[in-house]
C-alpha cells in the first residue's frame, strides 16, 4: 500500500498541471492574506464580522481560500487520480501487479487524503505566520454567535477544530468524486457531475451548503449547542460514497 501511494504521488508530481495548481494555491493564499489586511475584518457569514487579530487570522484566510480548494484543486486532483488512468485504458497494465484490486483504490484514496492534509496544513501555517506578521496577539478571542471572551488557548483549539472539519469536508468531497470519476466516461464530465452533486443539495436544505461554502457551515456548526447536521452528514457521505465507489471499482472493466 505504501509503495502504491508513493508511486501515485510521483506520477502526480510529474504532471505539469499539478504543479500549476499548487503554485496557484500558494499565490492565492498570499494574495488572500494581503486582501484581508485591507479591511482588517473577518467575515463569519455575510451578516457577521469581527476584527482580525493574530489568533483568528488563520480562520478567515481559510474562508477566503476554501472555495478554490474545494471547487478547483481537490476536484481536479480527484479526477486526475481516479478517472484519467481508467478511461485512458492504461490502468489494465497496472492490474498485473500482485495487489488486490481494492488496494489500488485504497491507495488512490490515501493519496488524495494526504494531499488534503498537505493543503490544509499549508494554509494553516501561512495563516499563523502572516497573522503574527500583520497583527498583535489579543487579550482574548470571541467566536461566531458567542460574545463570551475566551483565552488564546481556546482560540487555537477552535482553529484546530475548524481546520480538521475543513479536512473532513474535503474527505467527503473525495468520496463523492470517487463515484463520479468511476462512472463518468471522461475527466471533463466527471468534473461537471461533481459540481452538480455539490449544487443539488442546496435546493433541499440551506444546511447542505457545506460542500460549496465549507467554512461558513463550519462556523455555524461550531456555534451550535445541539448535534449539528454537518457532524452527521460528513461520516455518512464518506461511508456511502466509499461503499458505492468500491462496488463500482470491483465491477469496472479496465480493459
């Protein structure tokens, strides 16, 4: 499994498009950080804002960059990893290697989850460093929907929750992308099917916008006292998406 993941990462690194996407991520992250300093305000939602400081700066940097990550970078990575080799009819050569078919799928998931970890940690590091560069450490922090004054330690714990849930949203997106990528006849259709899968749930409930507006949904979920829908939806999406894509993968004709 380890060797399969390393092989997949090496294949991706050789692709010019992947390097361009990573460079865009770096550029957009720094530009978004600079853009936030123009107004010195962070938006939880369209109707709620708060002054920026060194502790909460990573929260709102993630909010600015999250759209590019969830709608461009990760979907393209998923399509390239899961759809392109299959539909190009080159994957059947790999099946001669002494691995179970599902191991190849698991290695692809592992690769995508590692990429998600790298992207999430990168944005957090940029947010922390630039937060200290642009702003002072406050005496206390407040959270969305809560005017209670919390300690700086609680602020960093909040950051950890926010970034972990963002990674979990990406994992749910990977599960959906797996199904679409295996079913779709080519990468372009796979990408558009994934975007449709992100948009359709909005027509059923405003609480299902976490795939399109992840950080806003996470801010709201972290402020709720009862069990938020987000906490139940993400594991279910991962389980059902993973199960369906596993069945499709096993039955897939790679020849």
